[in-house]
C-alpha cells in the first residue's frame, strides 16, 4: 500500500491535468482522477511495465472519460474550426446545413476504425496535443499527426459524398 501511495503522489497532478484537458471541468476531472487511481490500485498487478506508469494511468483515465462521455452524451460539440473548414456559409440555410453536417460528422466519427476515432476525439474534443497523443499510444509524433489527418480526411471525404447527394 505504501508503494501505491508513492505512485499516487508522484502522478496525481499529471493525471488530473490530463483529465482536466479532456473534460474542461474541474469537478469531473477530480472525480475521474480519483476513479483512475481506484482502478489502478485494483489492477496494479496487470501493469506490465512496458510504458511509464503515468502513461498507463492516463490510459485508465481516458477510458473512464470515454465511458462517462458516452453514458452522459446528449450531443458532442464539434470543434468550431473543423466545422468552419467544411462549411463556410453564413445564412439561415447554412445554419441548417451546418447542424446537419455536425450530426453527420459525429455519425462518421463513430464509424471510424481505431485508432483513428480515438486520436480524432482526443485531439478535437479533448484538446490533447498530438505530442501527448503519441506518448499515450507509445508511438512517434509523426504517427499521431498522420493518424489524426487521415481520420479528418476520411470524415471530410464522407461529407463531400453527402453534399453530392443533396
């Protein structure tokens, strides 16, 4: 138990900061941080040691965040820059089309394969940098960039296909 206290004390700020960047809500980040360490304590024997313990803890926290997000989701807000990149119109018709496309973006996002879906959601909704994403996945920075841009390109391509059907 003393060993776990050391793990907690040396990683709690990093895990909380990571979850705060995902949730943008101090209270929720605190709750998820505590739940992360409870889960970690319950499953510490499953930690293989092939990554930093902080990365393992952030993965647990990220999974808890996704469970919470999916359970409590009413409608995820799209990143304004992404939506504006796809639709530039400012009119009542454009507003209706923008709402429709936001819904379509979410639909296509959930249809993406992993890791594209997860990387896109972390970067856009969680505002996690691509560098941090590369560390979470234990991959290179260029892998995170390429994975994100491929996910974004796939969603845009599907949207372009929809616009031809209108």
